[in-house]
């Protein structure tokens, strides 16, 4: 039976490179993946959006997230993968870790953003670093 693999995804160059690498390694990985896109609630609130527009902004963020997931799902499908897609609202660090742990994933494949540096990661922490230290399954870090 193929391992259950979670691939957190956003619209970053790192995430796109991670998907490209998954495609290159397709003979070594399960052909079934779960793509997870997390809309960061803090970023929505930070923009000082008037209360009457919050729901509209969330709807637009959901549409954009679903479009991104669908494009990525199609790209992976062309390479022979089948993908389930999940869109969540929350803090990306905790949402990815919670999803991986609560749904019994056996592997998380995630990219690490370049340019942060060790000092930045120590002070602020990266999403990939948080996931690496807070999931109960192995993490493949690109």
C-alpha cells in the first residue's frame, strides 16, 4: 500500500520547485498525494479590512486558493499522480502540523524558503522548520 503523503503548497517559487522535484522523483514516491493550501487568517486581518468586506476577502482568497490547487493538481495529474486537495484557514505552521498528525499522514514533503537564513529561522521560525519539529511522521525537506 502506498504511503499517505501530504504536500503543503502555496504560490511561492519554493513550492513550485518542490512540485517539480516531486515530478522528477515520481518513480520513488506514491502516486497519490494530498495538496494542502492554508490561507493565513492573520494576514487577512492585518490588512485592516473593514468588517463588511471581510467575508468578500475570504471568498476571494478561497477562490484564488482553489484555482492554485487545481492548477497544481492538473500539473501533477499530467505526470501520473492523483491528488486530493485541501484548503484550510489558519496559521500555516500549526495547520500543516495538525493536518499531518490528525489525519495519519506517513510523509510530509515541503520546501524550505531560501533567503531566510539561520538567524531569521531561530528568531521567527520557518514554516518548514516548524513542521519538521512538530509532526509525528518523516518530513522530506527540499
